[in-house]
C-alpha cells in the first residue's frame, strides 16, 4: 500500500536502514524525490509502520518528538494517511508538514506563508544581487527599478532570487524590470539543488503537474484575466472542451487551495467569491493556453463579456444608479484595460477593435467624471488609429478624445471636433452635435474666452435631448453656462444655475446635481451672498458624502473634481479671496500643469 511504503521510507529516516533508532542529536531526512521509489515492493530489511510507531511511542514518552515531512505535495494523500495513523497510535508526537495544500485532518493547524513584504523583498534582492553582480549599486533610478522588480514579482522569494541572478546579464535594473513586465517564467539559474527551483517555469510547473485535467484547463483559460474575477465570469470564460460550467467553481477552489489563485473575500461572505491569479501562475497559464491553441477563443470571450459589462455600467449611469455604475467599473478596471490591450494587438480582428472602442466610449463618465482622463486618452490613442471607418462609433470616440484633450491640448481637441462635426450633422444626431458644442465651450473657456464659451454651452444645453445616453446631461452644460456668465451677466448666471437644478432627471444624476449646486453657490458668492454660498457649498459636500462617499470606502469611488472645486470655493469664502470658478472638464490621473481655474 502507498501509506505503508511511505511509512517505510520515514521509518528508515527515523530508525535507520535496519531499524536502529537515530541518536538524540541525530536527524535524518526523506524528501519527496525519494518517496516515489517507496511505492514499489519493500524488502524484509526495511522497517515497517509498526516499527516506526513503536519507536516513536517509546521516544515520545521520554521527550518531545517532532516529525518533519518536508515537500509533501507529490504524496499528499499518502502523507495524510500516515499522519492520521501516527497521531492515533502515538498521541505525543507532533508532525510538521510543508505542502502547497493542507492535509485536511481534523486537528490540523494551517499556517499560510505570504509573499515577502516590499521592504523584505528588496532586501533579499539586494543581498543576492551583490553575489551575482558585485559592482551593482541600487542608487537613484536603479533603486526605483529594484522596487519595481520586486513589485512585479509580487514578493515571491524564488522569483526574487532568480531575478537578482540576472543582473549581470542585463544592462541595468530598469532593463530587467522592463523585461519582467512582459513575463517572468524565463527566469532561471543553474545553482539550486532542486531541479524545479532552477527556473520559475519549473517551480510553477510542479504545481501544474499535480492538478487534474479540468483544473489545468481552468488555470490556463483564467490566465487571460489581468485582475480580479468572479466565479460566474470564470464559468463563462472557462467552460467547454472537457470542462462543464458547474465544475469551474470546484476547480477555482482547488486552485486557490494550491496557491495558484488568491481569494479576496471571506468564505461564506455576502459577496460571491472573487479571485486573482498570481503573476507567475498567469504567465505560465498563458503559455499553456497558447500551446493548446485556445488563446484566441479565450480572448474573444473575455472581450465579449467585458463589452457587455461596459454596456451595463453605462445603462446604470443614465438610469440614476451612478454609484453602482462607478463601482462596477472600478472593480473591473484591470480587465477593461486588458480588453484594450487585447484589441490593440496587430493580429486582433476588427470585431475586437470595434468592441474595445465602443467600451471606451460607453465609459465616458469614468474618464471624465472620476479623473481618469489620462488613461482614457491613452486607450483612445491606441484604438482610434485602428478604426477602419468614419462611422458613428468612431465619431463618438473622437468626440470623447477631444473632450479629454480639451483642458491641456486644445489644438488636438479642435482637430478631432472638426472630424466629428460632419458625421454628427449627416447622421442628424442632436446629442452628438450638442456634445461637440459643449467641448467647444471647454476649449474656449480654457483660452479665456468666456463669451464664446457661454454661447457654446447654451447651444449644448438647448440641443442635447433630455435623458440622452452616451454623454453629459444638458444640466451639466447649464451649470457650465452659469459659471461662464457669472462675471458678465450675474442675473443670467443665477437663472442658468436654477435651470440646471430643475432640469428633468437631474435629481438622479449626482454629478450634474453637484455641478449645478456648485454653480449656484459660486454665483451667490460672486453676487455678495457669502453666507448663502457657504451654506450651499457645505450642503453639497454633505450630499456628496452621502451619495458618493470619499475615496477608500467600499461603497463607490469619489468625484474628486467637484469636491475639490467646492473646497476651493469655501476657502475663497473664508479667506476671503477673489473667487475662481471651475468649469467641468476632464482632469488627468496625475497632477499636470493645466488651467484648472478660469480667467474672465
């Protein structure tokens, strides 16, 4: 029997080859590599399980006994049987098992080893780097590159050590970091005694070999996910070709138990389980997926699923559930970026490019309202050159690109709007015509032309139909109009802000409502109604805290541009200083020199 064979090998380690007990200071070790040989026939000279039990029972009565079973993955089932019998027959013995998965015994205590913390990973890297490249110094840019390397490797000690050994072959730590960003399974070194520790591919492959066929398929197909994913999403993407949909959940749980996946939610919680694949496992799975000829199918399913997700998010936004829309995009941001990357490949079919372009266009609110303008511009810069036709979708994408460029690059914005205008007019699309006018107003505002900006915002508010999906509501243009009018026509500015607050559907649009209230408070302050403006600004902030909580809360992302404008207005009131209005325009992910306050 397998348990008996394993027991015989352990007996040899503990008792010696002929049943002679090892002395008090002696130790013997039996590795997993020796265990498969134990599955054959036993010789009469080899001690039995009974001999091992008798020796341990006698030893346990005199002193504490710790039995170490190291690297038991290959014989996990046999180890479980052996340990169970030993604990029953020798209550005083303690067993320490190192394994990827728990044995599943009743009194088992599991200690999961987490990856190294960032500082510890850097320390390990530098220690190994000094051995591999004695002249290496982590200073300035090289220090930042080392931190980036450890971050890409996710603190896995073997990967960190193997990467440090590559410094001598790479021109710099930055070059090594760039290469690791593209994949890390190539890491290898001749030194380690264990063969599977000589390369990261072998180390991950050892876990892959222990998986059943359905688990391997789910592993490789899940490698197209770049971030967090759920069971239903994985079932949609991974089912088929030998894997039934109902098997996927079990496979995910087993992969999580083996350390291939990270579980982000507590088991049995209110939210369905969410998973994230470690970087090394993802790179290995992608290799297996390509070798199986399934990569394109998996990517097609990934693109289709997240295209539908973007449609749902846009529908939620215009239906008034903006919190849920923003949460949905935030939780799937990595996968939406992956969708763009897959569609940007030279070999990607036109259908994937179209799906990615439509996805980015539908998520206009994420780029403009939530200050992800730089990311949105980058996505459109990759996708628009691959658009094959001047159709309505391409026009919408160019309009969005123009809006995202307007605050910092008005020349590019004007060029893009010139391409959008004829398509919108020929299609008779009032919404797109109005949104073009709104962006023209932002461009005029940025160059200090408040009168032209006001005319453009008025045209946008009068042209865009109420409840039109795909862009800002007319109330947003009315709020911008009020801010553009405040110096030249204070009375008209107050009326425009009032129209924005009473526009149909504005109460279900948290962003438009906040902008309209900000415009109203700013108009009051400019007209000398300081106390009223102060109270309006504070009430608007309180509403934002209730409907759109602060960053870091689990409910939803923040609207930082509106909140910043309100705080700036309050500072102007309390200083007191000359008020500086802020017209709603996309901001970047990082601080850039841009005209965030207007001149009038």
